C-alpha cells in the first residue's frame, strides 16, 4: 500500500519523538474513526524501530450504542480486560477522528458516568505508567468547526502537527522554572479576576511528547487557594454537549457558581463527584499556529495567548491530589482580539494581551516560534 508522505512523517514523529519507542517495546495504537492508511503507517513505523504494534479500532456510532445501555455488570469485566491489556503496554498512541462531535450528545449523563468511573483505572495507568501521546485526526467535521475548507484544514493540521517542537524547549524551560518558583498567581481580564497559589506544585513543559498539537506549560493550584471569578471565551464540547460563555465563581478552591449557555448540564457534570468542583490544572498555551477556537480541546488548549483552568482530576507529579472522573480543560484567550488580559506571578506582570514580557520568555511568543525573530 502506498502511503501519503505526510502520514509517514507524522507516524515517524509519533513513534520516534513523542513515544520514543525502543526495540522490543509494546505500543497500543488506539484508532477512533481513522483511515486505515494512517494506522498502517503507524504499524510500519513501529516495526521499523523494532517495537511491537497492537491495534484497537473504534467507531463512534457503535460506542454510542454501547454506552446508551451501559450497566455495571457489562462494563466492569470490560474495564478489567482493558486494564490488563494496558498493563502489558509500554506506550500508547491514540488518534481520534470524528465525523460528528455531538455523536454522544443524547447519551444520558448517568450512563456516561458509569463508563467513566469504571474505565478510570485504565486511564490512570495509561497516563501514569506508559509513554503516551494523543492527537485528533482531520475530518470534514473538524474543518466545519474551524470554519475552513477540508483541504485548507488538512494543510493547517499537518503544519501544526509537524511543527519543530524542539524550538519551544528553551522558552518552555524558562517558563517552567519561573512557575516552580512562584507562589501567587493573579489572572485578569474581561469577567475574570482570579487569584490562587501554585506554591510547591511544580510545572510541566509540553512540547510534543504527550499531545499533538502541543505548546503549553502546566501547573496546578493549591486545592483550596482559588478565589474569584473566571470567564471563559472559547466554546467547548464535553461529553457530547456544547457550552459557550462558561463563567465559574470560586470560594476556598471550590466552584460555588457555574453558568453558561447550558447551565443545567454544566452543573450536572460538576456534580459528577466531589472533586469535579475543584481545579486540577492551570496552564498557559502558546502554539503559534493555533489562533482560533474550534471546539476541539487538543487544539484549543494550545491557542497562542491563552490559558486553561481545569475542573476535575489533577495529574500525578504536578498536581494537588484532587481526584475526579472529570478533567475538563476550559479555555480563555487573552489576545487583544478577544478582549485582552494579564497574567501576574507574585506581583510581576508576566504576560499581557497574550504576549510574554520577561526576556527569557520571549522565545514563546509567536514570531520567535515561527522563525521570524
């Protein structure tokens, strides 16, 4: 089978850079509505490195049908099988396509929660014990979300996904070092006046090793330290439902007010478990190619000049210990065309209107990352 060179280049980056497969290692290739050619490209790239590929294929309409009738008696044994397989893997590569991002919009929340709760140990093992990377796949549906033609979106996708992520390393390291020394964070902007501490939490640079596309450094608030309000201006889709204009209010770290274009469903999700109303991640995004939201979080959370502030599960190693079946990356863009905004660390203005101000962080601004400076 003749493979498009762009697919080969992407596959080689995923197995060579993102998961750095070694001879004899096992990798699970999880393909969600993905063309066979891309799966074959990954299988070939894996074998070229002497590693062993395992493939699982998913179809969204079938997954919806199974989830509609989800019962503990069915999914508990399924989760045990999935965990046993994941425990045998050294790496995990997931490619997620979708012809309809709202395919699961009519699945009752209680059914979704059954599946999420039972499958959580599989997710925890994958995130904590394997080398993993997750990326979307370009579809006509995604092109519509982005307001682009299918051809233009595909060109954009491969440009973003094959970015020279190594160019981000110096700036990401400087930002991570600064975040590790920071106690108090203050976020300002239209509808946003939010204060919290990240003291002692640490910071993690993300430059193509876990997500493609990538371009963020994340930390996490001290669990009970969050006070104030945040207004998110990027639309979002979570568990098959659409949300616009989410606004959250916090007291002692907990979400005590939550409104949006879909306030009822928003609060249902935040009531999934006690940890869902606490924050599990704070991150600054800076991918120079990603400028506009498209209701796809793997892209939107990396938007140049954005931050995301995430209700739910915290990551091990750079987290506050919060546990939840929810991990919902909600995004606010602070560039002037979205109303502007400021990020302050310990009383020092770090980023204004989407641009980093300290000299050591200039390498994360778009012109530098695009090779213009």
